[in-house]
């Protein structure tokens, strides 16, 4: 189970807003689409990038594969941060279950524990929640005032032109 944090917007709504701002520009002579849309795009990019940075910082490290699986994508639809399997199970933890011993052998060998004992522990207690990805989103929320301040400053700077 992978994890995804997505910020997206409806392209039709975005285009409708750009058209309305273009009409406003033709009436007032003020370049509103550039004034507003560039800083809004930068705001979405900066917030998505903050989630990616915090997810990378918080990622549990054994082999480093989970951290390497993090991907940040950006486009006209929004920003997205993805992490591949088993990121969801590591983030949320699991209920008690018998995992396949073969899947645990690498981890158990690196930690000097027999894989069967690890499987038995998971069967008894499940796995612990790490909240590394969810915590990254919360950390990025703490960055939000600064990101918003930068976007507002860009709008103000663009407006002054």
C-alpha cells in the first residue's frame, strides 16, 4: 500500500477564473492573471515541496528504499507527493497478522533476529504506527504561514508593477 498527498484543482474552474481576470484586465488595464495566478501556482508548488522535504526527513531508514520511493510531481493540475509500498503499512501500522516469513528475512538478518520471531511478534502485536508521512503533512502545515506570506508578497510585488 502506497501513500499519496495531492493538491489539485479543477482545470475548468482555473480556466474560468483566468477568463474572468482577463475581462477585468481589459476593463481596468491591470494584469490580474499574472498578478494572481503565478503566486498561487508558486504557493501550491511550495506547499507540495514542503511535504516532500518533511517526508524525506521523517522517512524510516533501513535500506533507504522507502525514502528513495518518494516522488514529487508538479503540473498544471497541482502538486503530488507519492511513496510506494509498504509506506502505508509503515505509516499507519498494522493489526496483528501472520506476515510471510520470507518477506521479513532481509530485515531480520540486518537486525540479527530470526525472521520467525519477528513474524510471531507481528502476529501477536501487529506493527507500530510511525506516522512518518502523516507527520510530514502536519510539519508542512507549520510551514504554511511562511509559504502564504511569500505568496502574498509576490502578489503585492506583481501588483506594484
